[in-house]
């Protein structure tokens, strides 16, 4: 079978559901990945290569991971930089200077990045405010999920169901 990007995504999604369903219980994501890799590799072997598409996909995945990791480490990295300002130069950890040359996401809607050494006080303030906005969005989504999950729990208990699939359509009508 030749594999297009959409076919591949559809196949992986289908098999993901199938693998977890067949397990009949919770499954570690890494175990699902390991089960899928040989199947997808076999499909890819029969597929003509689109090097530009593969390169774009690889770049997207790597940058997404690096940006997420650096955004998550920004507080710690800033602490190291600030600590270096109050110690003698010979005691500054070697990695601090390197951090200043690393690119970090500014947290803007347009996805702008800048090396840490070039961040301004406005960049720091906007980055902090954006984290509060994102946290508010996450809290709002969690609250909405809590409401629907609580409703499901209440209805499952009302009919004595231990699993979602034990509640039949129309049972609570």
C-alpha cells in the first residue's frame, strides 16, 4: 500500500484505537508507538519518497519539541542567568553563557522567537503575561471538562455502571 500523509495519519489513528481497544485496559503510549512503528515502516517502504515533505515534517517536529522544552525550562534558565549576575565570573557555570545564545519562544501569537541574550524587559513582561493568559485558558478548559465529567459520573452511578459503555442509549431518558 502506498502511503500518503493523510492515509498515514488515518491508518495510525485507526490502529491506535484498535491496539488500545484490543488491550481492554489502559495502555502506555510508548507501547502503542512500539507496536505501530514496524507496521508504518513496512508501509513506508512501499511509498515513493517526498524528501521535501519529509524534511518539512522533521523540521516541524524538532522545532516544536525544542521550543516546548525551552519554554518549559525558561524559568530555570533565567534563574541561572540572574544568579550569574551576582557571582564572580570564575564561579559562573559554563552553560550560562551558552543559554544567552539559545533561541526561546517569546510566547507571542505569531510564534516569534529570540535568543535569550536579546530579550528586553518588555519581552520578559509580555512572556509572563502570556503565561497567565494560557494558564487561564487551561483552567477554563479544565473547569468545563470537570462539569461534563461530573455529569457523566453522576449518571453512571445512577444506573450502577462501572464503565461508559455500560450505559445504553436511552437508559436515562
